[in-house]
C-alpha cells in the first residue's frame, strides 16, 4: 500500500513578516521571521546590496546632512569627534571644515538646511537678496551655532544671532531652534537673525511641557505647521502664520495634540508617501495630516509585526534612525546593541497595479551595517539613498544602499526565511512531516542554500538539505580574451526546484531532541511544521510545497485513530531543559544538561588571507566568514572579504590611471 500523503502550500508571501503571532496562527501569505530580504510581488528575495563609498575618520560619529545649494552638486557634511567634514558628490573624498568645531563627546550634532533671502544691515534695516541655501549646525547648546553656505563655515556669536540649541526645523520661512524646553523662531526669511522680538510685541520663546527631542514640519499640510516633540507629548505650532505680532492672539497657535505620545530622537522622523513617521518610546507611529484634527492620543503602533526584534531593543532609543527609498521605509534600531544593529524594512506597496496596491507589509530586518543616519533624495538627477554607519570593526563608513547586484561590496549576503507553521488544514492533530519542495528564483552567481525543519511547537531546527548552486552571472570573465568578433550577451538569472531529504529517515541522527522532554512522540510527529531556508548569495523563494502523512483516523491514513480514548498522565521526575532554539535535554544533574546543550550549536567559521601583487605593490587582505549552511559557504564568504580588502588596499596605493581620451591619438 502506498504511503498516504497530506500536502500544504505557501504560494505567495505577499502579507509579509509577522513575528508577533504564533507561527501556527499565521494565515497563508505570512511568514514568521526573515533576515536580509525584501518581499516584492509576494516573492521573498535577498535584499539589495550596500556599497562602501568611503571610509571616514574613526571616532564618535555624530551624524550629517546633504547640503543642496541653489546651483552645483550636492555636498555631504558629516561630523566625527566634533570636526565637520565636507564631501562633494559623488562622495569619494572629504576634507575638514577648519573654521568650526563642536563638542567631541556629544552623541549627535543637529543639522538643518534653510533659505536666506533677507539680510539685516548694521543700522537695523533689511535688504532683499537673491535666495541662497545654508546649513545650520548645533551640538545641543554647548557651542555657538555654525552656518555653512557651501564655501565656508562660521560660528554665530553675539546678540540677535542664532541661539545655541539642539533640534531645528525650517518651517514657515523661519528657522526654529529648540533648547531644553524652549523653542525660538528666527526673523522671517532670515534664519541667521533672531531680532524680531526686540522690536515687535510678540512671543520671544515658546515653552513646551518637557525637553524638546525633535521638530518636524507636517507634510502636505495646506499651511505650514510644525510638530514639536518631547519624550512624552507632541505639540503643534501654526508656523505658517507669517505675522509674528498676531501669534499671541491666534487661537490654538500652540496646542498639545498627542499628550501621551512623544518622539525619541530627531533622526527617527521622516515623511514618506504623505505620512509623517516617527519613533516614540512605545514604537513606530504615523500621522496622516489629512486626519490631524481628528487624531487622538490613542495611536496604533505600526511595528507590532517586528515584535521578536522589538522585544530586545536597548533601553536607549535616542539613536533610532529612519529613512526611505521608493516604497521602502527603513527603521534602524539598537537591537541588543548601543548602535543600530537591526534595520526594519516596511514595503508600502508589495504589489502595485494600475487599479491599486496591497496593504503595507513588513519585509524583514536587515543586518551587516549599523546605520547612524540615513541620507536620501535626488542626487545628480537620480533617486539614491546613503547611510552613515559605525561598523562592527570600529570604522565609520558612508554606504550607498539598494545596489541591484544584491551583494555587499561584492560579497554574498546571508539571508533567511522562517515560514509559518503549516498543518495541512488539519489543526491540533499529530501528523508526520516528510519532505518539502522549495521553488527558487533570481539565482545569480555562487549561491549556497540550507534548509532546516522544526515542529511548530517544539524541537530545534534540524538540517534537511544543503546545496551549492552555480548560476553563472555574466559572459565576461577575468582572464578570458575578448576580440572584435567575440559575441557578448547577457545571462539571465536562474531558477531551481529543490527537494529536501526525508525528515523521518534523518530523525535518528539528531541530538538534543525534545522527545522525552516536551513530548513522548518523535519530533517528526507534531501538530504543525516550519521550515527555515537560509541563503548565501542572490536568490529568492517563490513558493513551498510541504509533504506530510495525515493523522491517524482521517481519510487517507493507514493508522488507527488513537485519539478516541482518555489517558492517565504521570508526574515528571527529572529536570527538563529546552534551549532558546528548541534543543532539549533531561537529566537529574543540572550541569550535565547544560553541558549537553552547549555541545551542539552548529555554526561554521572560517578565516583566510590573500596576497595580491601589481606593479611592484603588494597588498594582503584578511577575512572571516560565518555560516549555518556549510563550511564551504563560510570559506567562500571569508575569501570574498579578504579579496575585497586586498583590492581596496591596492587601489589606495597604486598610482591613478588618467585617460587622455582622443588626445592620446593625436
């Protein structure tokens, strides 16, 4: 008689990640957890890559801004240890601004771009000038503010100049500066002058219900409005009212709109697709300006699906940083770290058609860098996104994100997908997991895949497949001769359908099983099952087919129904231990159980070095790799990292090659 079969499917992952719900409660379309992936069109794919643009000075990375002058290329300003450096797009080198310096120990500097179209003369009169953009820089009030106009930077000192402070915003043609609980407004159209209160009977400073943590202009509002945040409240200022003398008489010119919801940091605010997002002490919050007058202090937090990461954030959230690119919203958070080790990614339109778009979906958390600040917008006519990162090796770097090759500086990205727990539509009944088919797409280059399985309620993830895939990336290769007659053509990304081994056949080879600890049944007999699919290199999971044996007593089963009688439960006499990943042990001795559990955490590591010689110059690169897939994958990662470091060193010391163009033939 043939083995009965019960099947279940994941045909699409359009609904995204949900680590808040129990895996067995997730509907089709959801997955439990994912790392370093995006989910566009219902296919879970390795995330886009990061490319290192330049290594910055070591030290306390305090943030930056992209200055956009009226004419000319964009200029990056970035601060390290109180020194501000400038770099002109495309950001390949930098130099220090020698005339300004800030406190080196403060966590962040504050930057804002403003526009000046009026100057105040020595006699107090005003003169209209051609509008120009400037950047104002502060360190929280320890040092006088500085102004950068694209050519030089100068500290502001004296009466009537920019007050020393922290968070700033440009709204209603005024510069707003926060200092402790006070909020100051500049003269109209003149961000470097704060003299109007000397001549007009008006408000010199607004007092907020606590220390101001951030300022933000409401996007898409009919008239300019400014949100002023403290840790525990949000206040609205009607900054679009230009007549300063009228401010004291305007009803609700200053009003608290969210008395229980504040903001943790200035970098944790961004405007995306008409919504203002920020991070409060309780989670990610959004505010639709069209519904502002109906908003209450009861706000739904938008990051509940990221509960697994959110539950282990540092208590200090002052460094949370937000950014966006196209439909993606990035939220960088301090997961088990002082710095932002995790970046949560929300896709506002995972499937977009002419008739509309689906609901937003959390894709995954990203790792690899530790973003301090996201910098995004149009650069030389192209939409791009960068981030400043204090990386794990202690270096500060500028990275460009969303590289389409899905490699981090040419090295493979490790990603994973942890599925929902499938039960074959037969809930809460024991069934046997056998194997699964994985439908892979978008394979490019050397890709390693590992597949692991576990019960939905017990047991660790156990390896059920390891496979190396060779999907040749292009028709041009180093060392190959290309002539005028050589035919060059593109190679497409590839697909595979892979089948795992049989879980029942591998069961006897596993250690630290939950059998005898959480259940008397073998681990392949459970109510539901999950897969963990780990990839190293560009690839995507389109769908999964699961094969199980049905529970006894239902149609198609060979076994008798043993669930029709009662049972007598016995007391447990030994201590039972279950590790964080589901591995289990039982013992009368505490130390014996811990030793058994500490013996089997399978992670492959590798360290290697490479040496390159060119034109009399020698460079040595060292690299390390870590993988749960295989030793070969760890070796691959280590070799790639070492090669990239050696190449970077050669590029640094080799003389630059300058093309003479057509003049070389004259």
